[in-house]
């Protein structure tokens, strides 16, 4: 399942349309995957990837139902979420559709981590989307035994930590549980993302334009992801590319200083996010006014 490659390509598509376009270090239970690898099973002494059926006597055994259809394996995509319907269909929906197309033998399901967004969509649109706990309860009720959990987070921060807590609490309810890493985890991930974002902005790469990618930013230690991405861009010779954040470091002031010190004539502002929602859209517009 080339899930992370799909996410990288979808991120590059989201970069093309700011008006159309939440956040995520590694936990022991998560297995880092490259863009070409299938997510590996959860491996933790406190978790079970295979649950053996309890021994039963002949009298306790139930006759097999040959007509019963075994539940398909499931890929549960976990996203922060957005209340913008058009954006959701293009970004989160685009990732889910691509995963489904690449894995036709799987049932692809959705869960959001933002309860505020879930409640808003239910009240405003009558649209019901599971949070992670509800999604796991539904999977168990539906008799799913083979589960792959794939976050659409850019990095593994607070949202990913919360997700892993739910995975640990429910892993023994399934025969197999596999967890994919967020988009920027391995060195190969950085290489692939850099290739995607520089390709989609190549028309601006004229030596006179500062190309700025703004992430959300987080108080989590994983905020160091942005500095690492900047370092790898510089190593790749993309010295006119700048990584900033809306709510952390590198700050907007850092971005402005980058553009001024570099003597650039123009600045192109792009989102380093899967989805740009209410607060993110407002911050982007404020940033553009500088």
C-alpha cells in the first residue's frame, strides 16, 4: 500500500490551491514507513497484533455459517478534519479515494480527530463522521479483524500521540493492527516531499522569488520537523525556499527576514498543510498583507 506516496502527491495538489486547501515525535508503537512500504504491525509488549481464540469444548462450539461473509480488511484514514465541504472532498477525500484505488481489496473508512469539527458538521449539515474511538467501536461491531490505521498528519505530534493511545487501548480486539507513520517521518519521506513541493512550484523558481511554505506549527517537540525540512531543502540547493509556521517557529517574522535578507523581488506563499481551515485561511491572508 503506497499510502504515504499518495499523501505526498495529494499535498502537492493542495499546494496548488490555497483557497481549496491538522498537525502532527515517534511513539514506540508506531513503525516508520517509507513511501514504498506497507505499514508494519504494531509492535509493543502492551499491545497484541494477533488475538488467539479462547479454547472451547465441543458443546460450546457454534456451527460454522458457510454463508456468512467475512469482513473485508479495513484501512482507517485518520485526519484532523475540516468544515469546508469543497476542501474536504478535494484534500482529505482525495487522499482516501487514492488509497481506495490503490487497495481495491480493502474497505477505506474515515475518522476525524477534531470533535469541534465533527459536532459542527453534524449540526450544520447533518453529516455524521466518527471520531477515532467511535471508529474503533464500529470496526469491532462490524467484525473487522484486519486493520490498518493511516493518519494524514504531516508530522507525528499531539494528534498522532492521541491516536496511538486509542490504538493501544483497542489493539487486542483485532487479529492484526498495522499503523502507518505520518507524512514526514523517515529521511526518504523528506526527499519525496521536497521533490513534490519543488516540482509543483517550479514555475516560480527563477532565483528572484522566495517560495514560502507555511505549516501550522505546534508546541510538541515534533515542531523540529520544520527546521529539518528547511535544512534538507538547503542541502538540496533550494536556497530560495523557506519553511515557516502559523503558530510556532519558524515564525512569520523569520519568514519576512528571510525574504528581505535574500533580496527577493517577489514572495510566493504556499500551505504546508493537507487542509487550510478557518483559522489557517485567516492567518494566510494576514501573512499575505505583509
